[in-house]
């Protein structure tokens, strides 16, 4: 009788687990069943270790503090922070990426920083990722895809005895999150990023500039931002909706907003460009860095490409990197990003004085 009872008990447990997984996979987007905030935080803490091991932190303390400060500025505008602390980190990867883990862990790659053209654009990206955290998109995704393992470990997530299990789970979690969250979640976070940036004094239209520029960059390089993968082929819809919402915010004229382009360029001078994608990338890359060029009278993208890089064919790459088109006119005294070969020399730093009252 006992083996039969054991089989019945096992069958009931299996059916219960199957029902739970089904409920989790079909749960509405506003619910995260069976996961507490403490468990979410534990998930993020474990996965954070994997992220740092996989990519490493970018070795520039000043840049790390700059990104961290922008992130905290955005968090300070939230009416409901969901988590007590948020962590913002720049990882050493040439991939064009930004992502968030449950519990308030948010990352940008140096690759995406090279494509960004203003502090307002970066604020929109960070605001977007904060939206993923506050809306629990990461936790919901994990529950839907690997819910059985979460249920198996349950509330014991914070127990050190489960370190091995959580290492495996965090690896799967990071892989799932890096695929993006799907169209609806990305649209929701786009709106969150716009609102957060606007409340912090940034021009929300900069997020539209970033999305357009990134799409153009993707077409040139073939490298896709993970949240674009999640919504393809609906990126055009995202750009349209983001543009409409940002324009309505600015048109209300409730507050002055700025892009802070020069402030941003000051902080990314010398940023490593290209190269390794992660710590496992053993290819031999030639060193390159982001430099800043001040536009002179009579300059065109082609003349700058010839004069500064020795190749007129680099004109399109310069334009795209700066979020512009080849036919755009260049204003003397403004600044452009260029990619130069070799390591950056600190004695070549170009002083960029922000305009206190400027909107750019």
C-alpha cells in the first residue's frame, strides 16, 4: 500500500506543480505570484555576480559615478521606488546593450555609451530600465519561463545553502532577461523612461533621438539592442508612440528641459571603443577610443573624415555615431564624437564648456 500511496502523493504533487506553472505562465502582467521583494532582491544579487564575472566593470571611476548619479537622480523622482536601493553600473562590453535585473540592478555597456549623444538620452535609457524593475518585468519573465525552479527553491532564496542552485537559476535568468521582455513590456518601460527623464529635467524627446539613431546604427553594424529584438518588427511603432508622448510632455511647457549634450561628451572622452564583448572574448582587437572634435567653419562630414581620420568613407559612420544625417549642416563651435585608433592620451583632452542656459 505504501508504494501506491507514494505514487498518488507524487502524482498529486506533479499535478499541483503543473497547475501552478500554468497559472504563472498565463498570469496577467500586473501579478508576480509567489515571489516576494526579498526573493527578487536575492535573485538580482546572485545574477549581479554573474554579470560582473561575465563582463567586468569598466575601469573608469569618474564615468561610473557619473552614470550612478544620473540613475539616482531618476530614482529620486519615483513616487513608489519598490526597492530601497538601486545600483547602476557600466560594464566592460562593446555590445550595444542596457539591461536590468530584479531588485534594482541596472547596467549599461560602454558600447551603448558610445552611441548615446546626450545626458538626456542616457537618462531615457536608465529610466526605461528602472521601469523594468518597478514593473517587475524581470521577475514576471522568470516566473513564466523557469517558474518550476523558483517554486522548488521558494522563499529559501536568501539561504546561503542554496548558493549553487541560485547560481544556476541566475544564469538562466540573465539569459532570459537579455532576450528582452516583449512588445507590451518595452512600450510600458518606454513610457516610464520618458516620464522619469522629464520629471528629472531632461528633454524626453531625446529618447526618440536615441531610438532613431540606434535603429540606424543597427542597420549599419548588424548589432541589435536587446529590447529591439523583443519588439521587432514593431520598433517603428515604439518610435512613433514615444515621439507622440514626448511631444505632448514638452508642449505642456510645465518645466524647462535640457539635453545636456556637452556635459555628456565631457564624460565619455577617451571611452574605449569596440573590442571585447565579454571576459570570454579572446580575440585580438586593435585599441580604439572615442574622441571629441570641435567643428570648424566650412567643415562637412566628408572633410572631417579626410582631415581627422584619413578616409572620406568614414563620413557616414561619423554622422550616424552623432545621430545625424550626411546632409545635415554642421555648426562651428559644436562638437562631434570620432573614433580614433590607439589608446587615449589624457594630454589630448578637449575642454568643453557647457552653456548654462542652452537647451542642447
